[in-house]
């Protein structure tokens, strides 16, 4: 048995109007055509759906039973049709972004808000996985772009663009003895108890840089969930090594480590050669030309003593809680090499059609 959508549509119109003539008018067909389609539907279902007495038309018990199901089937089919139609007309703009566990979604919120204002019906889908997992998701088409820390060796099919560089700091309870220090000396790290993030992408470099002549950091507790680690740190179980932009609980302090021994580069990844949707094309262009130094300076910062300071740009805290350590020279913390620009005006320019420059990698930008 194969139900035809036009038969379902005719039956639903008849169920609403209880009149063959009006149902045919609503469906823009002749009454004999509608009658024939409903009769064929009855044959396929093996029972009578409509009971007709002179000028009265009623649903049979079978018709009443299957009506809700047919309504759902037709509504689902219409939703699929409208989604496909909207995608073809570019009115629906899906954007699937993958984030490494150590890359905060707060980094791209301002950018996404601007895109949402300028792109009709933007639909953002965020995913989280480690660098290897994100690369696999990119190649499989599960995500359109990814933001990762120091990426592993990448396949040739994956494009990589550096966005900014930042240092790692120590996150610990404000009641922790080391929270009173302006900078954590390397020798103090040897006595500290650490909470380890499972799959941390800089764990090896941290051990090599700070524990060269020492057995290694004293790791007592582990978790793959950042929220769990922060709750444990807040309770005094230990300290977390984290990038300075990462959101943190108000009860936690962010303290720089002497000499900034661990830094990482945040990178944007996409698959080379794929046709970009307008939303993805705009996201990539704006992310590449964005003044990340200025953008990160707008986020709430943590002083060397761990006291949260409001951003001078907005005079207070944004909807999320972030801790970004500020050096005397901001370029010591973040280096981008991109010119300063207004996000809104940049996105507006990026949404304009741009001629390709002979590259098989469809970025819309010269390299």
C-alpha cells in the first residue's frame, strides 16, 4: 500500500468541509477527481472513510480513527517541502559549528548575534568534540566549521586559519592560598593539586614546560565536563589549567603563571573545496578579519589577583561570566594581525557577492 499525498490532502479537505463540492474547490480540482482520489484511498486502506446520506457527509469510525494520523503525515510532508523550498531560496540559513572543549562559545556570541540580525532565519547548531572528533565531523559533513586549539596534524582536505593566540592561567577557588598571589611561581605548581580535564590538548606541553625536573603535576581528580571541574575547584579540591578567555564561576579566580609557559593558538577549520552556504561564507570571512584583540578586551577580565573587573566597553558584566587576564600590553595575551573593524559593517560587506579568485577553496577571500 502506498499513500499518495494528494489523496491525503483531498481527504483532509473533505473531513474539514464535510462537502464534496467545497472540498474540491479548496483543492482546486473537479469534484469527480476528488471523489475518485478518496475512493482510491479507501481501497488502499481497506475500508470506507466517508459515509454519504443525501446532502450529509460524515466520517466513518475508520475515518475518525485515522484522521489525526493523516493530519500529522500531511503536516510533516508540508514542513519538509517548506524547508526545502526555503533552503533553495536561501531564506533558511543553517550554520553548524563545532567547538573543542577548551574553546568557549562566548568567543563567537557577538559574531553570531550580528549574523542573526543580518541573515534571515539563521539557524545555529553547536557541537562539542575534541580536535580529532571535530575533523571527522567536518569530513563527514556533520558540521560546517570548527574552532579548535592547537590542532593535530590535519588532512590536506581541511583548511586551517589562525585566529588568535592566548595563554593558559590557573583557575582556583578564591579561598585557595594561591589565590592571593599576583602570579603563580613555577615552583608552587609542584605542590599544587590539579583537576585534570580529560583529553586536555595542552597537558603534555604543560608537563614539559613546568615539570621538566619533576615527576609531573599532582592530578587527583578528573572529569570530561568543564562544569564538574569548576564545581570541584570552587569546593577547594584543586586547581584547573584553563585558557584565559574561558567562562568561570564567580567563586573562582584566574591567576597568571610565571612566564606564561603554556600558550595556544585558536584556529578555524573548514573543508576545502566545498560550496559554502551564505551563512557559513559570512561566518568564515568575518572570523578571519575580526579584530580578536579588541573583541576579547570587551569581555570581563580577571586581574592578576583574580578580582573580576567589568569590561570598559560596556561598563559591566555581559550575560555570561568570563575571566580574561589582562597584561600591561594586551598584545602579550592576544595576537591576531588583523586590522580593527566594526563587526556589523564587516558582516554587511561579507554578505555581498564576492568574485572568486581562481581558488578551489571556496572562501571568497584572497589568500
